[in-house]
C-alpha cells in the first residue's frame, strides 16, 4: 500500500488531498485500487499516523507514511 496525492486548484489556491492505494493483480495486469480517501493530511499528528498504520494492519508503516507526505 502507498499514498497517492492529488492537487486541485480552486480560485488560485492549491489544495492537496491524499488517497490510500494498493496494487491488485488482475487478469489484465496490475492495477491500483483506492482503499481510502484520506483528505488533507497537513494537520495529522504522530498519533494519527500510528492509528492509520494500525488500521491498515501495518503498524511499522506509520513513519514511512508520514515521511512520504512531508516530502511532497
């Protein structure tokens, strides 16, 4: 699973939204499936990242997700 960001420009201001995406193998090849729409993650705290990672079943993934958002 990974995070995908999308940017939307409204009246000159850019808004960034995030989706949790997983790769799924189909008979037509690998496709990405949106697992959850997370919205704006700018206000997420460390506890929020940990809770998200635990809900995904990947508790050790919290730091990686947080770093991915900070690098954008």
